[in-house]
């Protein structure tokens, strides 16, 4: 694939990832409230699972072209998952250390679990 075409696809996938992140964050806030960053947690956990799934299909099983992996993982997932938001949301919880610790611990543990889940799901294909 031509490098310029790849860059354009990454750009477009990034826009889709950002819009998806926004939609998930708004939906979580409406459903679960705004007292805890459920939206950021949801996109990070789902993003880790999808990243593991795509990585397994492309890099391990060779069922997806490397360019497809790059477009999805760098473009879409890069803007969908939000580690910087995780850190910012955790900082905002600094006055409530229990919630801060819960936020970081759950997202890290669930993220690793979701990554492995995505990889396992891809192995079923």
C-alpha cells in the first residue's frame, strides 16, 4: 500500500475512533452518571480487547494484512482508547483516594484481561 494512502486511512480511522469514544462516553454518562469515569473505563477495556483481537488476527494468525492492523490499531484504537483521559480522570479523583485507586486498578487489570480475551477470541476463528 502506498504510504500516503495508508496515512489517509489512519487519519479516517482515527476520526471514527474519536467519534466512537465520544459516543461511548456520552452513553455511559447518561446510563451510569458522571460521578465516576465509566466512559473512559469502558473505552479502555473495550479498546484493549479489540486491540488484542486485531493483533492476534494480523500478527499471529496472519489473517489480516499488516496495513489493516496498522489502520485499526494505530488509527481507530489510538483515538478510541484514552490513556491520557485515564490519567486525567484519576487526577480528578485525587481528593477521593479510594476511588482513584479503584479507577486505576480496575482499568489496568480489566485491560490486561480484555487484551487476552480478544486474543483468545481471535484464535477461535
